C-alpha cells in the first residue's frame, strides 16, 4: 500500500531541516564548493561590466574632442598622447580600470565664484562675449590640437611632402615636431583666410561644391575670384597658368578658386553660367559684384579682382 501524500510530506520535513542546519558546516567542510560559487558570482559581475563597456562607443570611431572630453570627465590627462592611436588606447585603458581615474570636483571653483561681487559679470560670460565678438566663422571649423594629433602619426617623408605642397621649406627642420607645428601654423592661417579652410593665399584651389557654398557665406575678410571652367574647354586651359600667376600677385588680398562645371553642374545653373570660362568676383558677404566671360590674361585678372578689394 502506498503512503499518503501528507505522510510523505511529514517524512521529508526532518530531512530538509537537517540539511539547512548542516549547511554552514558543509560550506566550511567543502571550500572548493564555496570557491566555485564565488567564481560564478565574479564572472557574472565581470560580464555585466563588459556589457556596459560594449554599450560605449568605440574610441577609434570617436572624434578626438569627444575622447578628450570623456578622459577629462574621468580625471585622466591626455597631455602625453601624441597621435590618435595613443589617445584611443588610453581611453580603452581608462574604461577598463587599468588607469586610475578620479572624479573632477568643481565645487571649490563655484564657491570661489560666489564670493565675487554681484555687480561684476561672471568671467565666463565676459570671455564668451569677447570670443563671439572677435571670432569669425572661418575659425570654427579648424581645431589646431586635433589637426596636430592627426598628422603626428604620419611619417617624416609624408610630412615633408605636405610641407612642399604648401610651399613651406623644411630643410632646416631637424625634428618631426617642428614639421608638425609648421603645418599647424600654416593651416591656422588658411582657416583665417578661407571660410572652408581649403583656400590658400597666393594659390588657385580647385574646389568642390560644398567648399564653394562655404566660401560664399558672409563673414569672409577678402573677395573671392572664381573661375568656372571645364576640362575640355580650350580657352579654360589657356587661362589656367595666367590665373596661377594672378593668384601669386594677389596673395592674401583675394581668395582665388576654380570649379569644374561638369563635376558640379548645379553650380553652373546656380551662377547662370552662359560661357566658359566665366570669371566671377564675389565680395566679402558672398554677393556677386563682377563677371567676365572668356579667357583673361594675368594683368586683367588682377585688375578685375583688385577693383573690389578694400
């Protein structure tokens, strides 16, 4: 005859109570079992930390400014990073805990600011006003620190090529960092000269449609002399060396550029180009002020541009 269910339940209760009573001693008696349990818990916590890390963006996909901001928020300096690889690896180490991080506390600064006179405007506001007043749109697109980091990873031979293309003599430069700083200085001047950062004083730049759009926005300090051409156009080819010579003479007084009407037909329509080459002059606000259709010699190009310089 089989025992009833209540009878089985009563038999099992003493066994369960005995097991629970002996559990602490069994744990001490079997340290391997206890250690296995602790390892499982540790693995779970490590898995959770790894999941959190995978949710963060890959440092190599981030901009340098974003990487620097995250490192700063973690209290880690990036001053010893000289290229993008090194700063990306530093962020990975900081995230994984290989580098000790410290939270940045701004409370003392706030208390110091609160002690200042209420009649004086905050220093940050004054600095913001000054920067807004003195800055131009051309400076917003160029970050010297980011540019320096991007070219430090290049080889010396590549840096020499970049210097030569920009007409910078590198013969007396013995250190790689000298070449980097020379390129940074050159690019800063180009950013001040050109709204897109693509045009260079004394040179003709073959620009794309996006760059031309930027150059025609208000805020430039110089007029723009634009040659609308086509590669199959004979007169355009004849005028090309004349335009190069004119650009050298105009220097930093006039921005000189050309755009291929076949590659960017929308600009041919936008500018109502009827014949090639078309030489168009725009003032500092991006408004068309002069136009000539047909090839022009060097002197005529200079005369056309200088009419609209201040």
